[in-house]
């Protein structure tokens, strides 16, 4: 399970480079909670799309570089350098 969850998180991070909100929303369930620090958590795909659009719409390019990744069971933590060219 841990390897599959790590792959899922890596795939999610890689998807940001394509800047496709619909693709990114495919990683979430309908009742998902998304907490993009330091913003407040949002729940549901409509609210998550709103947060994603805040970052994706003005961006000409996006890159998530994973520096370190740690996991235990269903929990995956990343240390990343997120670069948004606006």
C-alpha cells in the first residue's frame, strides 16, 4: 500500500506541470478535503477547483520538485520546491 500511495502522490505532483484542473481533480473524491498551507482547508471538488484555479490560472508554468518523500501506510509526506512562473 505504501508504494502505491507514494506513486499516487508523485503522479499528483507531476500533474501540476500540465496545469489541467480537471486532471488534478481526478485525484480527489467528491467529499475530499484539500489543505494547501497556509490557506484554510476546503471540502468538495468545487471548492478544491477554486483553490487550484487561484494558482493555475495565472501560471505560465508549474514545477513541483520533490526533495524528500516519506511514507508510512496511507500517509505520504513531501518536502518540495514548488515553482510557479506567473
